[in-house]
C-alpha cells in the first residue's frame, strides 16, 4: 500500500516511510491510496466473531500488504490487551468505553499499535534511532509515552501546554523517565503542535536526527482508531440493537455514532470505516467551545482560531490537523461532508450540567468529553435510531472537577494513583521554535 500527501505535492511513500516521516515533505498528511471495501458477510456476521478476529480483518485491509500475518496478529493481540465494552446509559443511547487501557484514555489503542508497528519496522531495517515528537492537550501524551516506554531505538519528546492539562494527566507522562522527555511549553496546544510541525519541515534538524510524530497526524496512530467503530457495531449488533437494510446495493443501519472531536483523527477514522462498508447511518462531531468545524459544517467556510481553554481539554484545538484528511476524503465537497456528518457545540456550563444530570438520572458518570457526545445524541437522535458515543477518558482523570460537579468523591483507580505518586520530570520551554530546535540539536 502506498500513502499520498493531502497536499498532493510530494511523492507517494511506503507505510514504513509514512510512519517514520509522520508529516509529508509538502506539509500534508498521509492517506492510504486505496480504502478497501469489506464484504457484506463480514458485517452481517460480525456479532458471531471474536473481537481480535474482527480487528485483524480491518487491520489486514490497511496493513496486510506491508506487515507479515504473524507479526500483524501479534501486534493486534498486544494492542487489545484490555476490554472495550459498550454500556447502556439510557434507552437507545450507549457508551463505547475506550478508557480501560494502561493510561485510561482512548488513545491507548492507537499509541500501543503505533509503538509496536514502529518497533517492527525498526527491527527489520533501521540502524538509526527514531525520535518521536508528540504534542498533547491531555491524553495523547500519556498514551504515547506509556505505549513507547522502554521501546529500544525510540526516544519520545512530549510537548504540553503549561497549566492547561490536569495534574493527573500531567503525571502520566512527566514521571516516567527512561526514553521519555516531557517538555512544558509556555503556550497553548496549538503552539505545541506548531513546534512539532515546524520541526518536521526543518531540513537541518531532520538531517541531524530521524524524526516522526505520534499525534493523529501519523497514519499509524490515526488508522487504528477505525477499530473502535467495528467493535462498537459488533457489540450493539450482538445485543440486537442494529437494524440492517440494503439500499442501492449497500448495507445501511440505524446506528448513529457521536464522536467528541478535537484534532479530528477519531472521527476521520470513523468516516474511513464507513467507506470500508461499515453500515453507520451518520456521524455527529461533538465540539466544546472550540467550534471551528461546527461552524464549517454550518457555513462551508473553515476559519481556524486560537484555541480556548475548556473543561474538555483534549478537545481544545483551534486548527484541527485532520480537517485536511476529511476534506481530502470528500474531495473538498462541503455538500458531501454534511451528508455524513452533523455537528454540535457545548459550553463548559452545558458540559457540567450534562454530567450532573446524566449521573443523577442514569447513575452513569461521563467525563467532560463524553458529556459532549452524550448530549449531542440526546438532542439529535431520531426515532428508530440507536446512538453510540465514544467515552474517551476515565472520569477520574478529572477528579477535582468531577467531584465539584457531582458533589461526590470520584474513585481513583490504583494504576492512576501510581502515576500521581511519581516525581515530576519536565523541561520548561518558551514557544519559540529556535529554542526548541537548539535543544533537539544538542541531543
């Protein structure tokens, strides 16, 4: 499989090159040259299959030409070493809980898959250490740092905005040491992401060290997120909640999926799942106050803005990178995009209100990001539809805020408590690229 740049000004590359480069030389994001359509029998019988078997079928469609079958199977089983349940919240609305991995966040799947895939390619043919740059607004840093912790031949640099991630989130990537370096940037997530992108475009720096990214701009982080949608569909079909029909020769269903959206890698992977034949009726992109994409859906005009700090901090993105992949997937047609995706946007006040109301009525505790997804389904689900929203992080990661909202003490899982007890190791830095570059050049 070859991968092309969304900017169309760079040559197509192999999977290995796409992973190691992270960003194309022309500043574009890599996309697979073909998206394989899976057979109807797969979707009709998925509820009878084991979950790793489902994921292996999907992974093979993406990576089977580049990774041998035995290694790909091992990567899948290592990645999915934790449960991903669907939980009923109320009638017709279900949560896909993606927070049961090592760092209690949805990004564990993509980060663990990428770490193992990169290790596979390093062992195959690389004789030079790889340096992973990752910008985080919360959960990405911890998932990537823990996914790569101890991987030989890889050093990870986590850039995060000072004072804009929760203390618990911060502890998950600043206390590790070994091959993980945490960098506390005096700025916003967008500033962190800009530093990472600038690093990839700097010729001198790239000649000095081999760089790649583990943000969702990297295909090895981004594409495995498609697994969620197949697993969620299979679980709901097994519960008898999916109604399948055929329309114009294509399978359709009553399933509506709502994705809390920040950098838009998750929902883009969902849209690719739909292209592979997964019968999802439509998607809802749930935003917080950073509503650039929501306004695009309404107006057809994309106007990036500085990000705003909110309660749902992992969604605090004012210029989502993966927007480039969405418009590329739909050939820059706003009309085509709004056929598959609608949007919603919520203030911090609405997020708090929704968490409290859902907890009191249903006994289900939402995290701030899942709160946006749940509320969008509550407001946008139509009769006969089944709604699934992605619950992206354990509520305990936002303990102080959650306690204040529900008026109760939120339990902290033991593995999260261990991170909190660790010693913070981070390097403070201004949001100046030359300062950042000079630091890397000395490594």
